[in-house]
C-alpha cells in the first residue's frame, strides 16, 4: 500500500467543507479563496484515488467514502483538542499526581484546607498525603519516594534541599479550670508536681522538655504518652493533664486557644519544606509549595 505524509491543511479544508456544506462557506470559514479550497479538495482526492464529494443540483454532497473519512477526521481533531488541553493543563499545573509527606502537626490541622484549596480548580490532579514523623519523611524525600515533605529538620541531610517555611512556637496547654489559668506566662517551675501529657521519646519536643525538667530539677508525673499533638490537646481539654502544643493544633479544638499560655523558656521550631536534591520539581509540586507558603504566611489564629 502506498504511504504518503499526512497533509493537515488538506484535512482542515476537507473538514470545513463537510461542516459548511459548500466550498464558498468553507472558504469564508477559513478566510481563503474558493479556488484554494477546490484545489486542496481535488489534491486530497487524487492522493486517495477516491471521490469525496458529488455535485447534485449545484449542491456538494459527500460520498460514502467522504462520510467515512469525515468520521475519522472528527475523531482526530477531538483527540488533538484533548491533547492540547492536556498540554495546557500540564504546563499550567492542572494535571498529574502529587505525593506529599507531612507531619501529623499539619496533616491534622492546616493541610486538609491547603489540599482542598489546591484541588478545587484542578479536577485532573490526584493527590496522596502521607502522615509520618520527621525522620521518616526525610528518609522518603532522600529516596525520592515522595515529591516533597513538610517536617522539622535540625541538620543538613545528604540528598535533601531544606527550605524554611515558618517559625513554630510551642505553648503550655492548660485544662479548663486549672489553677494556672490566672497566669499570663507559664514558667517551667509551674509544672512541679503536675500531671503531664507527653510525647513519644523520638519526638523533638519531648527531648527538649525532658532536658529542661532535668536541668531545672522540676519533677512531674508523666501520666499519658501520645504520638500526636491533636490527641494531647483533646486530653488537655478533658482535664487529664498539661501538655506542650502549638497554636495550629489548639485552634482545631473548640476552646483550645483560650487554654494556651506562653511557655518560658520559649521553644521555637522551624518548620521546613524538604525536596529531593538533584531532582527536577514539577510545576504541580512548585504550585503546591506556594499554596503551603501562602497559607502559613497568613495570620492564623
């Protein structure tokens, strides 16, 4: 079978004639001359060795072969239109899949709103949110198992690019009706003899708190140990004990912010955005990172 290059211009003109039903209207549609339309149609028929149109009473009527070809042309242009939309979506961060690993601190507070806002106008984007500890997030990012991570990072890590996101201050969360509610600032000495809700031994907050209590010779009762700050805050509100939490977490619990007091000595953690080193970031990933930056830059309660 003879094979020849596809001439897109011939196909466009053939499609216009089929849609408009005449050479003159097709010429007007394409803003070219009628002889040019006739020339391209005749050229296409010679290449195909088929008659695509027959004239009946001055009208141009497609032959069965012309109808069959038009059906394929419509499929072609529909496919091209979909391809064009895909390319626009791809370049404009409107298509693809994103995997983000995040601390429970944000996964249970800000991240649902951030993800919802991001996906609202991106129906062709799929998303995976992995909630893990900082150490696990750093492992996954270094191994390129996720597109990015949001975590605490206290040292340079091979294979990872670290971007500071926000300074996170921790507060003392007091049970409703606690005697310390009358104080504007809670000192470490105020915790003497009190029930504490503490965190897993691998948690950086717990390292800091244990070291501070030992240094100041403050003795407390470690009554409950949890992994997530959200669980700690819920227990605080139920009178189980005192804990150290952040404002984002407290804001998720009705009345939680009112139970926070500044803690001294102050503890500030830097929340980081971490990327795989020497690995290109997609437009989708960069846009989502901007969504996180914008959210955290706003004045949240």
